[in-house]
DNA sequence: ATTCTTAATAAGTTTTATCGATACCTTTTC
DNA sequence: GAAAAGGTATCGATAAAACTTATTAAGAAT
């Protein structure tokens, strides 16, 4: 048994296809076939059920894959340990970011970071929380920025900042008179929300659900960007909630429509999250320091109440 | 980097000597030299400081060895997983046993076990608790039977049985009149103890220390076996304490000198212990079931108080 | 029936792990 | 201070292995 063989098994298990897996591992398909056969022979088991199309893992195969992932991870961590010892911070690093954080946070720290750690090749991808969790598991991401807490036992979280929700209330709205708003003022039926799949939307739903029971069918207008929400709101289609950092770069006229919450303001917790195996921890540390440092200047709220980003089951 | 290379590193780290390590890994010394050099080159570090005699690990080397042990362990667990799936229980299994358990417990279950699991090649070694812990760590033992709790975070424990202490009090002794004795009756100054290094001795010292402070210099007579202790006791040199299972096979005349404790009787907890990596777990399960089953019939005490087997620091 | 997809097999090449012999470097011994 | 001993690195050869290209085989799709 070799680490290479385990890698091959993982690749085939992932792609359910020898040919694709061969490409990804930079060898030819016969190499994969043979090496995996050799491993199967050595262990005297079948790892894959080749009669199924596409190919499937056998029962033993599934367990083996778990352990194989373990071993491959741990073996990669060796280079990690060596790098750490040398104080070297570099190499490829894949970072996932949720859509509602991407446009505001990235410009704030990216330049700083690549200047400070020029050897790190950051590959940033915009992904939903769901996709992030999946990719942290299978190692396609090294870390991610998402709203927390996630309560996922395989994922560790390091808080970056707390970002308050801010009401965007057009003049026509019933709440426009109030200087500061309260959570109890909110009515999910006259609020514009992001489309399904955004955890920021889930957070707001959680927030409002604590106020009154709601009827799911009432949502009518939904969009993928806050910019659109603001415009729709200006048209008198309802109020909306924005994450604080997004309120920093809207134009002056619209700024007058912003209404903060009375403290403790509802807020989302934004964290750097990573797999519990703690691979590439030096880079994660570096990211955390850089981002937390940059954001510290931008957000100065003190008293906040964290809203869970996880969609709760609707019928209870 | 290959698993084989990591094995070689572990072997050299253990023996601090390439030639010996080569023997243990069944290859020639040049093979080791070259493979380790290759790994060092790949990682661009020195794992060993070859200028020191005997050879030493570098700082990075030490960290690498930890991780290497991890990986090698986890890779061995793969065969384990496969065996488990097949329901196969067999292979070599190295079991350590503390001296004060060895002669009484072994005959009780050994025959049963090898009959039930003929494919397991049990290699049993008598070792002190200290040596057992060390060997569980470096993988020279697969499991062991020892007095617990050990409070060692890398070692897991599965209790086999609670074995009460029984007083052996010769007719000449002041306590011989009492039918049942109490912990408070004990005076470490007129007790015969096993020689240093036995955890049973440590247990008794702990037991007595709760009664009164003691002067270490007072111990005068010490022996390596309970048989000798009983004989010395018969000569009027003091009383002694025996673990319950040992009292089952002393002769009739001497049995009359046995005095049980009032309940809750002090007792030692005897457990099957193993490394937290849980390698060869099927065999460990099998051993646990067999031993616990056999002992259940022999020990029927209900109300016991567990005495720690760990020698507490003397000055406090 | 034939075409496509995809895994297995075969045969040949390259790479690598290992070995035996030996060189080389310390440390110990006399 | 020369010789012996103990230990590691290096060299050249060899056998094993890993990998490649080309081809076959087996199902699924057209």
C-alpha cells in the first residue's frame, strides 16, 4: 500500500470515473486501473463495484476511502510542518467566500495580503455556505469566509468580525419615521429578501421568525444582489436589511434611508472557517490576522446579538 | 514521500542507529541511508543530525516523527478496517500484563481465548505499568492489562473488573482479632509491601497515606511476589494486603488469616488499555469480552472504593 | 448494427528501491 | 599515534515497480 495508491482511490471515488480521475492525478488511465487493482489484491477486497455505471464504491470501499482521506491529509500535513518550521508561508491556497461577503470584504484585505505574503497563490471562489462546507470536507477548499456559527463538528471557526444588520427603509415605508428600529418592528411580509440559498436571507428569516409566525408564500420579490434590493426598495416595494459593510458604499442620497437597530443590534458573525485537520494552518493564521486587522477599523459596534445563519426547519 | 520512507525514519529515530534500524526493517543499511536522504531532499530539511553520536533528531525531525507515527498508524488501520469488514480476527497481537495480575488472571482466560480465536497469535509480556505506557505509545504493544485509572490522554481504558484488597494478617498481629478490617486500621509501618515499581504497592501507599503521614524510610522488607510476602508475614514480620484473585489459590491453613475489608472495600480497577488510535480494535474487543466474561464468575463484590494505582508525589 | 464510452489488458520503457561492495569518517583501544 | 572498531555515505548493478502507448473488451447509446 502506498500513499499514491490511496490518492488514486480518492480520485476515482470522487469522479466515479477512471478516465477523469486519471487526468486529475496526471497519469494515464491504465496506471490507475493497475494500481487500484494492486491495492485491492493486497487487501483482498474490492474497493469499487465496476458493474455499476457510473462506478460505485463497495461497502468496504466507503470505509477505506474515509481512512484514505485521513492518511492523505495527514501526509500532506508533513510538508506543512516543514514549512512552518522554516517560517515559509506560500503555495496554492483555495479560499471560498460567500456571495454577501465577497464584494465588500475582499477589496478591504486582498491587496494587503498579497503584498505581505507574495508567495501565497490565492485562488478565491464565490460559493454558498453549503458548497463551502462540502468542499472543505473533500479538500477542494483550504478555508473559507462564511457566516457562523455552523455547528459542524468537522469545521473549525475563527471569528473575523460581527457585522450588524442595517435597515434600508424608503421614505414611503411605515417605519421611515423611526430614527432607530427594533427587531420587533420587522414584518417579513413587507421585506425584500435575497433569493433562496443565501445564508444572509436565512439569517433574516430566523430573525423575523422570532417575532411572528410567517407564511412562506408571501415572499414575492427576491434578488441575488443587495444593489437590486435597494433599487426595488426605492420603488416602494418594501424595506430591506443590509449587512453593515454594504452600507459604506451606497450613495449619499440613499444613505439617508439607512436606519440602524437599537442596541443590541442583530448582527451576523463572519468567520474564517477551515477543516478540523488544520492543514495549511500558517496561511490560515496569516489570513485571519490580516483580515481581522483591516476590519477592526471599519466596524466599531459594540453591543450586538448574533443571528444564526442556518435555515431552521420550517415546520415545527 | 512514501509510507515506507516514514517507516524507515521511525526505525532510525527509535534505534538512533541506521544499521540497527536496517535490521529491524529487514533492509540493508544503504537502503535506509538513501531513502531517508531522498525524503530529506524532497522536504528540503535535515531530519537527523548525523554529527551527533549516537545520531539525533533535529528539531524539525522530532515534529516530523510525530506526524510520521500518525500516518504509519493510520495506514495500518486500513488492513484493520478490511479485516473488520470480513469479520476476520487474527494476526499477531502483543499484550502487556502487569506482574500482579499476570499469574492469576492469565490462566483464567488464556485457554478460552486461544480456543475461540485460534488465528490470533498472542504474544504476552510481563511489564510494569510505566513500561506498558511507553510501549503502547511507540506501538510495541497492541494492548495491555493494568490497574487504572491512568489519566493518560493517549490511552483508552476498558474496565475488566474491580478487585478488592484483602488483608493477610498472621495470628501474631494486633489486628488478627478483628473479623473484618477497616482502612483506618492500616498502619503502613507494620505492612509488608511489594518492591518499588509495582503499581499495587503504589495503590497501598496511596490508601495508607490518606490515613496518616508516613515516613518513607520505614519500609524495610520488600519483595517481588505475594508468595514471599505471605511467608514473611507468617514469620511475624507484619501483615500484608493481597489482591482478591491471589487469595483464591493459597492453602487452607493460610486462608484463615485472610481478613476482608468492611464495605466499601478498597479495590483496584483492572482494565484492558490500548492506544487511542484504536488499532486492532476487533482483537481488543474479543479480549475484553472473553476476560470480562471469565472474571464475572470469580469476583462478586459489589461495594468497592477504587484506589488510584498512580504513585503520588511524595512531598506535598 | 455501429458507434461511443470506458475499463481492462498487453507489451515495452523508465524509474526506483534495494543490494553487495567499498570508501570514508569518528571514536576507541592499545 | 597507529590500528581496530563502529558506523554512515557512495557506487554500480539488478530486480521490481510504476508508468506509458496501443489495443482489446464490454456496455450503453444512437
